[in-house]
């Protein structure tokens, strides 16, 4: 099944095994490439509009991306519980079906908008723009966007966020940055999550950081456990110190270059 939004796996080959039709593949691929370029160009326009609007209202938006099951929703719940007295927060939840994660967020007392993508495998900037219409942005400081669990397609789609955060669970294996380089190249921060499980796994933390920085030398790294709270203070501080601007945000230099949990 082809991704209904980005056509990420291309099209079915149109091969007949005889020369007169050999050019069909090249024509099909050229059309697919043009469609994908048009989709991404349009998405970038929507993303720029979102980013400008968020910047005008001084709202920092964070795009959280990961594989399914990395612990993004639990991380968000614990983040909100620690931060909601100091910052005004809202959440956009992306899933193919159900409002289960949005319901978990709402139980914290924070407003959440659910986007169900159906057969789509990622959020796009147009969807996020519509979700933003549900809030008065002057009444918010931070918006967390929990993207659909997928390390492939979301890498290509800017949502207008201030920063992109890739969550890597220690249960997944340290080689994920090498297997899915586009996502780690496009991210500002790698959160190594579920570090409370490290004593029971063979996950090599230093190797995972080495692999991520082989792909993206500028990626920042924090280690956290949403369950035990280890490293959460540093993550909260990172969020609060992210600067909002019409361009992709930068984090105050020198603050978060460490790769050890606190």
C-alpha cells in the first residue's frame, strides 16, 4: 500500500520485459518525482505559515517523532505534569485511528486535538494548521505535536515546529540512526528513552550517540526515563530554553551538549 499522502514507496513497476515499453518506467518515475516535489513544496508553504504564526504569538512547537512504542505519549504525560504549572501547554496527537492518546493527554488537564490520518503515515503542515485554529495562541506557551509512529515519512514533512525531537527507546537497538538516517539528520534533539531498562538490555548508549552524530554532528542528546524521572529535569529545561523564531529554532548554545542522564 502506497502512503496516501507522500507516495513514499513509489509506484508499482510497469515492466513487461520487452523493449518498446522500457521507457514507461522512466516516465512513471519522473511523474512520481514531480508529484512528490509538488506535495513537499506545498507542505513547506503551509509549514512556513504555521511557523510565522507561532513565532508571532511566541509559542514554541515541538514535533515528537519515533517508532511506534517508543514511549512518546507517556513521556508527554510526565512532561506535562512537571511543566504545566510553569507553562501553558497544548498537544496535537497524530494517529491513524482512535483518540486514545489524546484522551490520556486530556486527563492531565491539558487541551489536546486529535488528528486521525487514516491510511496516511504522518502528519502534514496543513493538518497541523487546522488544529492550531482550535486555540487562542496568545494563551499558550508550548505546543507538543506527537507525530504518527514512523521513522520514515515524517522526516520529510516540516510542520512549522520550533524543533524536532526524535525519541529512541533503548528497547529498539542502537543502530536505528544508521537504518533511518533521514529522521536523525532532520532532528534537533535525540531523546534516549526508557533508560531504566538499560540494566536488562544490551543497548549500547555511547554507540547510539556515535551513530546519531555520524548522521547529524549537531544533534543534541539527552537520556531520560519517563517512568523513574531520570533525566526529565534536563528535558524540561531544554524545552523552556528553546528560542522561537520564524526560522527553525536554535537552543541556547552550550547548555545541552552532555550525553549523560541526570
